[in-house]
């Protein structure tokens, strides 16, 4: 029997790596924007208990992108349209956590089934079907990059403009409503911003794994800090490292980009969890 040995070059190859970085600079820039903005918005996703909703929005975004692929339209525009429809529906109808989770549970299989239907009718390259679910580092053209950066700027500006009322409503919605904060409008606007950034995430990392950049970095940051400034900054940093680091590793690897991004994101969370445990033991000992 001939022993099978896995060579390092079977997993990573850094030959012509510099040329690849230059060639795929659009994807690196898009990943950086997604990591930063996704980390920031993820803080409010965690505070508002919307992690499940992120996955539901991504499924409808996938359906919109698949429809655009089938009918020859812009995949970015299709994913944005699907994500916005899901976000607005959840924002309008899912006012309470129990109602929202039930609604997301209904939307997820519908969006996934619709997307699979569109992909089964698509006669183009089979690789295009796969990348909508798992992401693709070479899928970001210059026009798409302009759209993605523009969306990231809009989402970031929206978050900054409504930061204080959004944070108040996220932490204590009852008191926020009593103090005159338009909680319903704030919640709906936040869902629109979330839908936009989810559409960007679907285009980069795929519909199945968006939570790796919109939930995990913020969850990791909350493990090691509780400060109103430190948590968003750490979440943005973790999201940036996961997105850009994953793309840079994928350039030299033989796998799709999503396993690299999700692995880095998970390792960051694991490190923060371990740090929290060590701090707790030290405090109890002291």
C-alpha cells in the first residue's frame, strides 16, 4: 500500500502571490469594507437579538441574486432587492422576538427554496450557482466594487447618524419609547441598513455563512469588553481581520473564500472566550 501524504503545497501555494493580490484588489477592498461595517452593525444585531434574522435576510438575498442570475440582471441589485424585502417585512411584522423568530422561520425556507428553483432553471456556468451560497473572491468587478463601497458608506453613515437613539432602543426599548424615541421608525431603519449590508455579505462570503461577519465578531468583542466605545471598535477590528485575512489566505489556497473567513472568525471568538474565562478565574482568585 502506498502511503498518502498531504503536501503543504496541496493546501497553499504562494507562487505569483503578489500578482494575485494586485489582480484581486477589488475583492480585498470589498472585504475590508464588509468586515468593518459588518462588525459595527453586528453589535446592534447582538443587542437586538437579531442573529436569526440575519440568516433569514440572507436567504431572501440569495433568492434575489439567483433571480437576477437567471434573468440576466445585476446579481448585486438582485441580492439587494431580496435583502431589502426581507428586512422590511421582518421590521414591520416582527416587532416582538417571538413573532420575529416565527416569521424568520417562515421566510428562510421560502427564500432558500425560491433561490434553488431559480438556480435549477439557470443554464449558465455551474460555478455561478455555487458562489451565491459560498462566496467568490473573483466575483467583484470594478462596477460591483463601486456599488459595494457605496452601500458600505450609506450603512456606516446611517449607523453614525442614529447611533445614540439606536443604542438606547437596543438596550432598553421600553425606556426609550417613554423618553420619546421613535422606536418603530428606528427599528425599521436599522432593518433596512442591515438588509443592505447582508446583501454585500452574500456577494462576498455567500448566503449560508453571512453570520461569520455580521454576528461572530460582535459576539467575540462582547466577550472581552462591555464599554460603549470598546465593543464597536473591537467588533470592527475583528470583522476586518476575518474578512481581509480570509481573502488573503484564499488567494494562496485551493478552497473557496468562505472557509478561511469563517475559520478566522471562529478562532477570534474562541480566543475571546478563553480570555473571558481566564479573567473570570483571576478575579475569583483575587
